């Protein structure tokens, strides 16, 4: 078995963080806990298989994060709808 890695398939911490929608710091924390990734030149690098392992990790906060995102989006829509309603009401008075 060879330890050769296809360099083109490696991902940096920032790339993995963006892909998983978490912070780079959190990627490093989880990678350290799971004992995955390669440390090269002071940077963590991850193979595609390791990125998939990170993606499949157990996250108890995900439902809350999704709920908060949906709630914020609904609040923005309400705000936009309220502004439009006020503008139309004022315009119809004139």
C-alpha cells in the first residue's frame, strides 16, 4: 500500500470550512478530535475522503442552526413585506 496522495484532490482548511459552512477554526478542532488531515507547512490539508468524514460527523447543533436561519429569513421577508405595504399605503393616500 502506498502513502502517495494526489495533491490536486487535497483541500485546505478554508476550502473545507466554506464547503461545510463552518469556521476554519472549527474544522481544525474537529479534525484534531477525529485525528484526520495532513499537517504540511503549518497548514492542514484534507483528502476528499476526509472531507466526507467531516461532513458525516455528528452535529447536534445543525437543526438549531437551520431553524435560526429559516427564522431570520422569515423575519427579513416580513420586514420587506411591511416596508412595501407601508409605501403602497402612503402612495395610495396621495
